[in-house]
């Protein structure tokens, strides 16, 4: 039998808004997170990602709305709420003159881990983050990648159910990025991870779901597949059989809905078309009737960077439209 406590989402963000001066940094944010997964928080620089994360983690008090972690209000019952949160800011809060072991013991005590459990918690965190062999090393003498591992270790030392990571691979080399990605995937097998980034490759490589924020408001929530399919492509690629004559530009441009042609070289052509027309079916029909020997036809996938730009631009256009309406009132 499911109890009320078990049925509520781990993270509930309700009508969250905050402003530093007269302008809103985030506005009416609503979000629920639960399960074992990685959720990517996308957005341009200054979109409101850090403000939102700082409020959710109890670092900053919001102007409006509330945050519940496992049913505990982050403002009214902050100790119980923060027991469930592990946070790695963009700049890891490391005391670099301590050894790895000393620092993790210090953070375990800060996180109210029971005294008799501190040693075990430190060992477990070092093992999960593969830094046990550096336990006696001063943190300042570690590479950037291993310092990030120490930062992640402090975020999981108290075994929280919710982990928030702000740009965790920022400034790392390609090998270090791969290692940190694999570590985050392992951590997410037992927890909800909210991962902030503006790098789409990070999202594609790790995340089960995406949230995109621009100008302090959500502009997209869904899976990576839904994100990739949120804009319809207007480009078809055509591949023709070797040794057979190709259709002429005139023949293709006569097909209703074909707007432009781009030669790819060899036996490949790209067709820019009107998505409102049944162009793919028309090309296949013409190919059969004219004997073009069409071997393959497929819709081009829109680059995720272009989708990101579309949502960003759309957010700015909506903001400008609201400002104009307010000015005219």
C-alpha cells in the first residue's frame, strides 16, 4: 500500500519567482522531480539557471513561491530539506590546503552525518568518486578533473536523494569530461540529478529529460527526443543509384513544394521544401514514373544548436511583445 509520504514527488517547485532589483530573474517556475535520472537544465548565460538552483538548494531566499524537498519546505524546515540535497556550485567549495580525506570529514560533519558514521561516509564517497588513492593528497595539488571529483564527493557524502550540479565539466579536458560524465551517470542510478549546462553535447550524452529556461521562464520541458523533434525539418536528402542518370534541377523544382536544391556531390542531393506540402511522397512517385533509381530519401535532423537558438529567440520575441503591449496600455 502506497502512503501519502511515498506518493509525493521528491522535489516540488511551486510558482517560484525572484528578483534582485525591479526585473525578475525567474518568474512563476513550476517543477516536479522524482525517480533515478539525470535532468538537464539548459539555458543561455543569464537565463536564470543559477538563481533557480540556488533557491532550490536553500542558498538564496526567493521573492515568491516555495520549494519542497521530500515534503519539507526549504525555508520553514531547512535542516530536514537540506539533508536530502547535495550541491556542487560552478566553482567547487574546496578548502585546497586540506587533504582529500580531511576535507571530506569536514563536509560530512557540516552535513550532520552521525559521528560514528563519518569514516564510513568518507570511504564510501571516495570510493564512488575514485579518489581513494588521493586521500592524503592536498586538494591544491590535484588536477582540475580530480578536484571536480572531490567536489562531487562532498555533494554525495551524506547520501542525499537529490543532487544539483552546476556546470560540472566546465574547464575540463576531453578525457576528464568523459570521466565526470560516467561518474554522474553512476550517481544517477540511485538519485535524481539536476545538471545545469549550456552545452548541448552534455545533455545529449547524459540526460533523460530536459528543461530549458530563458529570461527566467521555462520554454521547454520534455525528453531529448521531444527536444530534437520540436522543430520540423524542411530538408530532405536524396541518394541515387550509381551509374544511373540523375534528375535535372528543372524536374525536381517542378514538384510542388520543392523550394531549393543543394548539390552534395556524388549521387546525393538536398531538397529544401515546404513542410506543409507532401513533398517526400511526390518525389517518390516521380522517381518511380521517371526511372530515377532513387535508393534512399530521408528527412534531415535539425541540429540541436539550432533548436536551442530557436527557443532562445522565441523567448526574446515574446518578451519584446509583452513590453510593447505594456507600453501601449
